[in-house]
């Protein structure tokens, strides 16, 4: 984690500078380089453009200096990561095709389709909101590159048969008793009324088999008796555990015992349930393998990034005010930035 750590000494100093000093630095300058990553530069202008893109929908009466400091640092750090990802793909001879770029661009455009017409295009929207199209495309490319690197890292993660089998068993146990479909009612009322309802055979399994089941008739019938009747709106996945435990042991068209929850007294009436079939052993193993890989991917990416930073020649401007900071190794500055950003996010 110490090796993986990144760039925040810049911001630490910023927090102690005056408002005028901060914003005098933010004035655009020619070739104002903030960082170099193996020779590839990140300029102040680029970070400012990304900041504007990030905050295009935020309507603030006045800039908050500390927030701007943190956002600039976050953008700089993320841009350095993007460059490292891009450089790694080049080493592996992996490219982003124009077709891939256009496909993702079209997906994003389609999500805004109802806003556009022959007179008002997506390009107009970007321009109107002060978003630089070339920088926007660069971010689209970075997203694809990140996905490609993660796919490569997934292939490099090794799983033992033992841990995969253990994970598969864990999934199997979690799925036990899961419902494919579930329909039931909750009936609330006084203890005496609920005891009477439990003895009622109007909607017994035998009568339902003969006459069928009508949800409307069920509600009307028991409401006339003075009960409150609620139809379940849960699907199998989101069924609360307290109901699942009761319903698992019930037969269709039967009432549960009288139950209590907080100040409520109620019974459940099960209309219909279908238990999910057990996964085939091979399918379960493949599901476990995929889930395990996805769980291990963030750690694999962090390990790759730590190593990439260690192997890279990274320069970061010493400070927005060089007089207020001692010169440190660039890798150490990267570390401090990442540590502080992580602390802020938490």
C-alpha cells in the first residue's frame, strides 16, 4: 500500500496558502506542466478542462477553495492512473479501435437521445455546457482502456480448485430455500380474530383446488371479518428473512402460526411458492469462479498499479508555491496524494 500511495503533498501545501496565491496559480499559462509520467505530460490546462467537465452541472454561487484544491488533486491523480493504464496496454500491444470508441460514444449519445433534434445535436449539448469534445473522447477512450486492462488482469488471477469449490459450496448454501416465485398475504388483526381466521376453510387447499383462487375475493372476504389484508410485493431475492423462514416450511394455501413483529400481530397466507432448483455442480463451479475473480480484481489492479508506479519515472510539480515545500522523491509524493484521497473518500 505504501508503494501504491500517491501525489497529495501538492494539496497539503495548498491548504495553507492564501486565496490570492491559489488562484494566481490557476491563471492559464503556456505549457504549465503539473506532472510527467514516463515523459507524457499532464498540464494545468488539461486538469482545468477535466475539472470543468466534472462540475458542469453544479451550480455554485462562489468557488469553495478547499473543494477546488481537492478536486484538482483528485483529477491529477486519476489522470496519472489513466496514462499508466494506456502505457501498459501499449506494452502489451493492445489497442482501442475506432469501432470500439464509436460504439461506446453512441451508447452514451443514445441515453440522451430524447434531448436532441435536427436543430440541437449532442455536439451542441457539449458545447453549450462548456465540455471540450476532444477531452470528452479522451475520457471515453480511457474508460475502454481501463476495461481492457482489467480483462487482462482477470486472466492473470490464479484460483485453486479448493478455494473455488469452497466458494461454490457457500453459494449453494446461500441459495437453499430461495424462491423462484412467491405469492402470499399478510393478515393483521386482534389475536382472537387471527385464531378464527386460521380455522377458516374458505381458502383451504382443498377448496382452492376445486374453485380456484381469487386475490380480490380473498381480500374482500377477510376484510369483512375486520382484518387488515396486505398482498406481498416482494420478489424471491428481496424477501425479508423473517418471512422467508416462515414461508419455507409452509404448504400452498395454508396459514402460518400467529406471528408478532414490534406491536403487530399477524398471520401469513401462502398462495403459491416454487423453490429454485439447485444449480448443476458444473454451473455452480463456473459461477463461483466468476464471482471469485471479480472479488479479486480490485486487489489485482491495486497490485499492478503499485508496481507500475514503482517502475515508472513520474515527476510532479513540487508545489503551487515551491518555497513552502521541501523537495521529496516523486514516488513519495504520489503516495501522499493517494493516502489523503483515500482518507477523504472514507
